[in-house]
C-alpha cells in the first residue's frame, strides 16, 4: 500500500478496510459518502501524524480498526453474551454471526451492529453488563491496542473515543486504560426493571453522519484538532477535524500492556483466549465434552488415594510439574509445633489440592470465600477463616499442632504475573515455614471468578481445559534467623517470602490486597457474610483461601 492513502470524493479510493474488495484494491465511493461532504479530501496515514507538542490539543478516534488493531467487535459481544447471558446465549450469537456478517457487508454497518446488540443484550441485566465490561473486556482490549494510533492518541491533552459500539461496553476501558476524557458510543435502551431491551436509543447506531452529529453535539462550532479513523463510516466525523488521518489495514504488533495508562493486574471472565467466530465455535462445541472430561478428572482426584491421584491426572492430560524437595513427613510432637506451614502463592482455589498431590499426602488448607460445592467435592480438608485475627490465630495454631497446613496469605487469586500483599498473621504463629511457588497455565478457560460467574464452577473450568498445567515449586524452609523466633517482625517475614516467591516465578510484588481486587472488578470490597457455625474439627475435606 502506498504511504499515503488518498480518498477522492466521487472518484476512487483505496479500500483499507476488510469489508469488501481485495486488499489495496480500488473502488468508487458510494453516493452516500459524497452526500456526507467528504468529497475531494485526502487523509494521510496515521504514521505521518506528529505526536510532538500535542498536550494542549484535542484528538477524536474511532475504536475498532483504529485504536484497536482488530476491525471486528464480535469477540467483545461474545464475551458479554457468554459471561452475562450464559452458554445458550453464546450459541445463539454464534448462530446469528453469518446473518450479522451479511447485513454488515451488504446492507449497512448499522444493521449488522443492531442485530449483534439485540442478540447479545436483549433481556440481560444492565448492571451485570456493566460489571462484565469493567472486569472482563479490558483484558482483551488491552491486548489489541494499535501502536501507531496509541502513539498519536496518548500524546494529546484532550482525548475522545467515538464508536458505533455500545458506550456501556467501551467506557471503562476507554477512560481507565486509554485516558479518554469522554467516550461516545451507541446508547442502549433499558427497561424499567433495569434490563436491556436489545434496542438502541435515538439517534441509533453511531455510524457515518450520526458519528459526525454526535461530535457536533459536543464541540458545537469548534473543530477538534485531529480525527483518526479507518473506514468509510468514519469519514464524516474525520472531515470535521483540522487534521485527519487514516489507519491502514495490515499486520502490526500490539502495544505492550505495560505501555497503557495503568497496569492490567486484575481481570475476570472464563475465556482465556479471544473468542473470534472460529475460536468461539471450537470452544462452544468442546464445552459439553469438556465438562464430561472435567467430571472424570475430578472423580480421580476425589476417589483415588492422594498418593495415586498425581499419576492418574497426568494420564488424563493434566500437567503437574513438581520442583524442589518437599519436606519429609512429620509427626506431631505434642509441643504445638507438630506441622509445617506451607506458604503458597495463590493462582486458583486448587492451589492446596495441587500441593497435596505433589506431596503425595493430605494437607489441611485454610480458606475464605469458596463455594459450598467446592468444600463438598474437595479431596483435602478445608477450614474456613473468620477474618477475626485472634480467632483465626488460635485456629491456625491448633491445626499446626496436629499436622501440616497450607495457607495463601494473598487472600485472593491473581491471574497476571503479580503477587498481592502477604498478610503477616502466619509469620507470628510458627517458625516452621516452607514457601511454595505455585503457578498455573490455562489454554482455554480461566479457573477463577470474582465479579462474574459462580465460584462453584471454578474447579470444573480448570479441569475442562484441554491441557491445564500446574507448577509446584518447593523452596527451602526458612532458617530460624529469618523468622519471628529469630527476632524478625511478622511483616518483614511476610515481605521476604513474597519477594522470594516472586523472584522464583519471575513475578512482580505489589501492595494490592483482596479489597483492591474486588473494588476494581466488582465495585465492592469482597467481604462475604459469615457461614453457619459448625465445628471445624469435624471436617474431613478441604480447599484453598
């Protein structure tokens, strides 16, 4: 493609979009483009746009194909359909995909987007859509930011995102990760009961002249300094700007997530891969068979002796790598120091279960905020934390007096290569501490949930994955001089173990807590109500914190 893409009103243009014609092919502008007033204008490619001295200027950019490399919004609608609407809603959207494609390419862009909104949103609780848009979508958006557009967009003092997508889907990412001052998108209709009707509010889908009209409502007679777009339906608003640049189609590396305005530490949702139409087809066909496979794998872990479970799971495709030397089996000495405290990084609720499989013997785990189903099916013993410091300390001491104990002092899981702040309580209770660096890798599904999904399905999604992988790395037991018994403060011990595990895994330490995660994803502090009282000494099975 030439360095400059010239758009000659009623004559010819080079088609940079994926919506028709061969790449770099020529075609005539349709009459509606001429009517929009873009005739005899030329738009340079975005790489020619200077990013110097733009702090006092305003930029307006489209999203799909412009700020994002991908030109289709289908994967993001599929994420909403699956996370909020469930499996059957996802299947319905996939079945509608060919009709959406035909409408989009041969009728109008607006018609395709309207149908996609209706199928994905109709009947869904709007508050749940907002939660999914905040907790699930940013991870996938952040993986697809266009480098040249971001170079330009991030250099401006005032930033606006203008998109045909529903504002409810894109606003959280636009404001928090791209630094947009305002996100302008299609507005969806909401019923009195707080559910999406599947229709959109006037003036309808923001494409073509409607994009320009939306921009005029904000800027009135002012002209934005720079407009960025990638297709015909952007030309109308681009022509309103003092400078306009087109983003050509082509392969390019995405912006590293670390280069965005804030790091992506927390995210939610079940899909581990971007659900393009083909990927979504594969996943949705596989899921019923994957569920059966998960039940078989879980049955092996529950019914077989712990010492056999590791071999059985490996035969069934679960990869469990054990590194380091686990401590030898210990017997209670009756002096309150009978067991070893395994201090683990927290990746999924299966962390202490995998620890037990690696040890080849039972280990008790203290837990917080796991589902009743997970407690019932756990192959190891679990004891719930009360979040009452004195009560929990007494309970942990009693458990250590009779055997080994696993604890995840982060208090919640984190999917990205970060460790959250370690609670220091454990360091005050024993000097027999073995750090364990746990890491997992998923190819299809995520096995954790916070803002979306039911926690009871977490172990099922782990074992549904085609090839779930866990690494259990036993580090050396802390020497006495590095424990509280050796004169260290509890927070010093906790911070040291956090750094030690992070260094082993190649992760980064943070000061974030469970409350920070839930505030970011769900808008609450993650607290749960007390469970019904029951004697923990009678429990015979378990899971993680």
